């Protein structure tokens, strides 16, 4: 799908279907229509047809008017005062699905001025473009037959030519944001026989070269030898049975202008390309879809990618710990004890609690670079899904200010996030009689927090740290019209980008 915009006063041109938003109370819609010199016949249909007369612009109302060769699709948006960004997203996504169902439609127009809430045009245009491109995503590369979508989406904006520079920038950023989220979805959806640690690392390297060069980004990839040298024994224990080398990708971004006060944020992502559970093997029902266990790493990479292009004001490091959790005669046996990079010993009582082992060593590594804060993202526990449902993200941390900033960011981007406190008793349950820690609790309760409490032990020097458990929200979010019915959702990328760009996007 192509997305473009037109600065026009007259939207007669260039679309087969024009999607118009209408706030409740018809007068508002009409005054917008009149103000923008829109075709008189639209107004007439709205005023004279019986369907048109019934249309009040209340939320959820639709009015589809075929009109010669140009179709108009009115969407009730409800009260203007209560129209939020998320309403805008859902409207754009639903309307796009509708318009696409008209097979003849090739050029779909969104009339931006008709759905501008009190807010600035810039923000709404960004959200509309981003949402349209997220909605249009599909993962079809393994379909032997696929009809290429020749759809074009045009955003009509009633602004003078001087708006062009701004509009260009907004479109570029919105497209890049959507393509990054879609990249994250692709990585998650890619089957395990097509992506593994080495190919994943190559893919990231290729993407960095293609999109982030000359933008202050450096990449370093550590392999097995380097991880051994770094004594990342917990990470290596997860990789023990793998046919592939473990990879630790380390990306850094330095903004153009820095001072001694420039904040340094480290992102850490769990990248298990497939989680069999190891010798504590998962039953087949739970193992299916464990290709998605790399979503944390894909999420932090996508957020890093957008933040870089948007010229984030912070120094950002991004660490992705990548391996599969496999089974072979070398597989780590439950009861094994390993010394972590930082020196703490861990008894591995369950090889299926592997994400925390990888993250523990990578968090310790990240601490070496003295970031001002660390945010890790991981599909860490089934327990977070039990606790919050599959529609929300669990957030934990050792620093209330950081947690609150992330909560605010998630609220502003409408990505449901719940703060789970890390009470001392969670950690107590992770203490081990014969090692410093064990990798699972004694009882299967409070699993998300116990995993969080475990990770917290590997954060050094009291660096503020937060942990996002996306085991639910990272996958299938079919209830959201801008997410695919099945597969990687790319959720939480927007929250992180918003955070990393200081609320700019
Ligand atoms: N990758 C899983 C967590 C997961 C489960 C993600 C379901 C998405 C959906 C993780 O490695 C895991 O297996 N965790 C175990 C921990 C347990 C052994 C303490 C779990 O949640 O069952
Ligand atoms: Zn596991
Ligand atoms: Zn896992």
C-alpha cells in the first residue's frame, strides 16, 4: 500500500472512496463540509436522503453513499470533546477495513480536516497515517498465491502550500514508525526454520546499514566466543543445546548534540527465537507459537529504530540477547548451577524459565556502560497473561519515578499497562538453599513478579530499571482493528518511542 497526502481545498479529486469523519450533531459536520468547500452534492445527500437525515454523527454510526463514481463514507465519531487519539486510531482502522471491502476501491481518501479534534492537525495526521499503515499489514510471504494490493491511500489536508515541509516530515516519520512496528511483527511471525540467532543478527545488521547509517548508530555483535570471554554463563546455559551460535547485538545511538547532562537509556530485549522449554519440555499445546519468544528483542529494536530516525535527544543503547532454547544431548540439565556474569550463582530448576537467565547476563552487561536507566522488554511469563489477560502489559521496576514515566507514556499511547509491585517476598521465594538464587519460585503463584524480582538482582549500582512483560500483549491483539487478527502485534513499540523521543512522537 502506498500512502501520500494532498494539500487540497477541493477533495473532488483523486479518490474512489472518501472517508469523512463526523462528530455528533450534524451541524458540526455540515459546518466543516461548508467551510472546506466540499462538493455541494454531498451536503445535499446528507440533508435530503432519508438515510442522510437519520445520520447524526453519533459514535458507531455509518453512512455509505455511493455517488456516481465517487463514494463517500461518513463515520460517526461521537462527541468532539471526548474524541481521543485511540478513537482516531479505531476510526481510521475500521473505516479502512470497510473501504477495502469494496473491491473496486483502489484509491482511498481520508479527509483529515473532518476528523480533527481540538488538537493540532500535525498529531492527528501522524496518527492517521501510522494507523492506516499498521492496519494494512499482512504476513503473506509463505502464501504461494498472493494478490498484490495496489491500494493507495491519500490523506486530504486543507492547508496552504506552506504546510508542505511539515507534512513531508510527518509523513516520513509516521511511515517509518509503522514500518518499524511492522518489522517487529515480521520478525515475530517468521517461522523458526526461517529465522534463528545467526540469520536474525544478519537481518538486524542489514537493516541498520540500510536505514540507520549516518545517524550516529554503531553496531557490535558478540558471538559464542565473546560471550564465553564475558563469562555470560547463564545466557550460554540456555544456548547449550542449540545448533546455532548465541548472539548479543549491541547497538548504540548518540544524538548530534550532547552535553554532560545527556541522559543515556539502555534497552534490553529477550530474543529467544524458539522456546521448546529445554529438557523441561513444554507440552505441544504450549510450545506452538513459541517462535514469538523473540518479541521483546524485536520490540526494543523497533523502538530504537524510530527513536533514531526521529532524532531522539538521549543516548540510547540497545541490547538484544538472542538464542533458541533447544534440546540435545548438550542441553542444560535441571538442577545445574551456573555462575552469572556478575558473580551470582543460580540453580536452574526449570529450563523453561530461560528468558530471565539470558536477560540476567545481558542486564549485567548493560550496567557496564553506566546508563541512567535500563528498560527491558520480554515475553517472560505465562503468569502475566493469567494475571492481566492477554490484552495488557505487566510493568515492574526498582524505581517509581521511571515506572510512572513509562506508565504515563503507555497511557498517552493507549497501550494498556499495569504496574505490578515487586514485594520483598517475591524475591524471598527465589532464594536458593544451595546457590544465591534459583530460577523459579517454590510455588507457581505470582510468577510474573517473581521473574521480575529475579531480574532486579542483576541490576548493579542502583541503576533505575524497569521491566515490561509482553507475553500477552506482544502477540495476537485481534480485538484492535489496527492489529492483525493473528500474530505479532508490535504493541508497546509506540509507548517506548514516545518515551525515547520525550513525547515528541
Ligand atoms: N516464553 C515463556 C513465557 C510465555 C508463556 C510467553 C506463554 C508467552 C506465552 C517463558 O520462557 C516460560 O516458559 N516461562 C515459564 C516460567 C515457569 C517455568 C516458571 C512459564 O511462564 O510457564
Ligand atoms: Zn520458557
Ligand atoms: Zn521463553
